[in-house]
C-alpha cells in the first residue's frame, strides 16, 4: 500500500456528506479528511478499515434478517439442536475471517506507524505546549530568547513547514489531538515529550485533549491556525508586541482594575504590571477566537466569565468574582477586548 499525500475529491466529499448527515460540525474534526502528510497516512489506513467494517456490519445484519425471515416451526415443536450443523460457519465466520482481517490490518498499521514522520528531536522545538487542567499554555520559541512569548489555546503555525512541538504537563496526563493534522501524543507530568505538526493548507483545524483529565476534559479544546508563511511572520511580530495601551477612559479604568484587583494574581498582560503565570497569558486576548477554550469570545461571555466562570465551566480554577459589576465590569471587559 502506497498512500498518497494528495487528498482525492472523494476523500473530501464523503466525510463532508457524512458530516452534513451528522449535523454539519464533524468534518473539521474528521480523521478521514486529512490536511497533512501524517494525517494522510492515517486516513489511507482509516478508509479501508471504515469501508470494510461497514460492509461486514451490513452482511451481519443481512444474515440476522435472513435467519429471522426463514424461521421455521414454533417454540412448542422446536427440534433438538443439531450439534453437528453450522460448525463450518463458526470456524469460518467466527475465527478464520476475523484472524485474517485483523492480521492484514495489523501489518498495515505497522507499515503506517513506520511511515509517519517522526519529530526531529535533535532540533530545538519551535513551540512548547503545556497542558493544564483544562487549557493549553503555548510558548512560541521562534527567534532569540527575548522574542519568545506565551499565549493560550490557539496554536498558530506556518503552512507547509513541519513545526516541532515540545510537550509538558503541570498536573495530570493530557493528550494533544488535532484529527485533521495527525495522531495523538500524550503530555505526561515530569516528562518532556515531542510531536510534529504540519498543515498542507491554510485554515483552522480544531483539536482537543484526548486523555481523560478531570471534570472539564471535554472543554479542553485547542485550535491550530495555519497561516501562509508571510502572514505567519506578521502574526508572530504582532503577538510579540506588548498589550495595547488603553485609548478610552473606560479602557484606562479597566487596566487599573486589572492591575490592582484579583486578575493580577493569575494573569499576565505584557507591558502592564500583571505578570502572573497561573492562568492564561492575556496580552492579546481580544484577538482570540474563544475564551475558556470553548466559549465564543464575545462581550456577553466575557462579562459572564469574569463574574462566575465556574458556572460556565464547573471545576475551572478561576474563581467567581462577583465583586465586579456595573461600571467596573463594563470597563474591565472594555480593556480586555481592547487587547487586540
Ligand atoms: Cu486534558 Cu483531557
């Protein structure tokens, strides 16, 4: 089997049709719609398995229907079991066929594992991803040390270039999985792991933690944003810059609140006096797609999140902050939204 890196039209059309049937939001998380070389290898194995097992399932249901349809006699006149009959069926369908099928899949899986490009551990990583209950800290290590910076929950990468990622965890085992870009890799506390990600096309590729890690495992989402290389350089330059200076009176008051109240105990906004690293770096939080990893980044959600984050994400480490209300809450959110 020589899987191709190029995605055939049908490989895009079929998962898209399945996704439509399933509610329209599955395609961008489908391993059968690969957008990278290693995901293409996994899909090349996944498709025959998917089609094969669909056929097997159809045959099994067909046989069951046939048995039900040709049923003879009644319970009262049921004949004694014929102990000699059907032994070939059992041997063939229950043993020989499954053993042969799984042997073929096993060998194909070994070939696929050997073909997937491995991380280049002799090279320093481009990015460090650190798992937290329940969010992703992401450090961009491009350039010299003063150019490194941290962000959260969005992993921006250049198209067509393999990105070397170092993996760590500060608490429990997490697992980073972006289905359209490749397989999963665990983030193990006390160990440093590596993985390699590459995207063939610009776009957004949703992913998630795929190792049960506590109450909000299901809300530990990540999105990989693949940019064309020059756009990626612009993104890097912008993200390296300190947080925007307030422009309106409300934003000014919002920064005062941020720097002198609860926020400063956990968060960083580069360029301000807030330098704590317990929670996500908020230097450019206004540009993020989501907050709390899965909620839309909108004024109303920011208000609700600040006042009572645990009501939106039970178990979250950020406490409820009901002391923020009225004008103060408005000004604080105005400042956060200004951090573009
Ligand atoms: Cu982190 Cu599941």
